[in-house]
């Protein structure tokens, strides 16, 4: 695996861990929650923007999720949270 792929994988894992922590669920629950997470990576493989579409049984606070990722809230409503770092 390339360094870029490894970094992307680590970033994806950290987003799922933040989602789990912000929702009070396990990382396994977060991965299978039915939510959709769209990630935008920079050239180094780090997440610079993400969009969480909440579905299923997990809902999170936008501020809690942003805080855990060190990101700022671009927009948030009952279904979507868009963050930028």
C-alpha cells in the first residue's frame, strides 16, 4: 500500500472513531449504522472536508463531532453535517 492509501485509511478510521464517540456507540456500530460519510482528501491523504448523512440508529451532535475531529462546522441540520479542517 502506498503512503497516500495508508494515510487515507487512517483518516477514515479516525472519522469512524469520532462518529462512534460522538454518538456513544462502538466503532463497529458506527461503521454499520447506515450513515453515509463522504470524505474529501488533500494531496497528502488527509481529510479536509466531510459530509455525514445521518440515517439509521445513530445521530450525533454536530458540535461534538466537529470537536472530536478538530474541524469547523460548515453547515448542519437534522440529516446532514458538513465539516471542514
